[in-house]
C-alpha cells in the first residue's frame, strides 16, 4: 500500500471499536470503515438489500466487500487497546498521592469506567485525561500501521 493513511482516521476507528462491531482499513483507499455484527451477519447470509432501510444499504455493500475481498485490515479490537490499562497508567502517573490513590480505587470493580470519568471530572483533570488517552491511542495506531507496513501522515496534505 503506497497510499499513506491519515493517522487521525485510524485513531477514530480505534475509538469506535465496540462489542457490536469492528473498524477496518480499506487498504486501496486508506478509508476507515465500521461494520456492525448485524451488517456482517446480513452480508454472510447474503440477505437482500431490500430487507433493510435505504440508509443502511451502503454499509451492507461495504460489509459484503469486507467479507469477499482481502482489501480490508481489521483495526485492533477494544480488547487489544486495553482501555483499562490506559486508565490505570494515567492514575499511577498522577503526582498528588491522595488523588492518585482515589483514582486507582475508582477503577476497581463494576462501573470502573463511569467512576473514573466522574472522578477525573471532579478533580478538574478531564482535559489531562483526554490528552493522555489520545496520546496512548495515537501510539497504538502508529504501532499498528508500522506493524502492517502502512505509511501514515499526521495531518491532511
């Protein structure tokens, strides 16, 4: 693939990963697309487009293309990204011991992501957290591109 991809698009694809679908890089165009599990099942079963609303037709065509060709690379899954580990590293990097301990406690058990977000906002650290998370996702995106021999650019040319 000679066409460089926009790193921003890869990062957005990483942010979009979920339990209900995956992001893919179309290697010929550099476009990042998302396919839901529902769209993947419909494409596998070759369900007619008429069974779906018009707004979903393009997504179903892309899903069929993803399954039928080798032109797409799946981006790291949400499990590969280890969002919990990114939160944990952020907590451990906080200088204030009381805040660090509170943040570390907030990420234990059920509801960790919500509690962490609430605590980060309460301490006025949301902007620092988002910068930290964005930098971590950027590193993951660059590593993934390098691993697959995909040239990337920081900004649109």
